[in-house]
C-alpha cells in the first residue's frame, strides 16, 4: 500500500481496551481517532457515539499540533 506510517494490529484487543473504545458485544472498536504527540501523550481525541457519526478530515487536520 506504500504507506509512510506504521499500522497497528490489535488481535487481542488490548489496545482498544486500554483506550476505552471496545465494543465487547461485537468484538470490535468504536470509531475513534487519537492524535498522539512524539512524547506519547494524547493531545486530541474524537469518540463516536454511533457508527453513523464520523469526524471530517478537516476537523482532524485542524486538531493537529501546529
């Protein structure tokens, strides 16, 4: 896919549990976006209440640290 960033595979769902976004009933994560700085601190997050609600790319870009 020629990606310039790493992807996370979370087969045991440990990460989605740690981030508090597990939909245990369906065995998946709720839609969420986290911006993490170089020090590993979450500096922005977006959490969905429903799969139909999505953040826009513009909102994500605006949230990136300048």
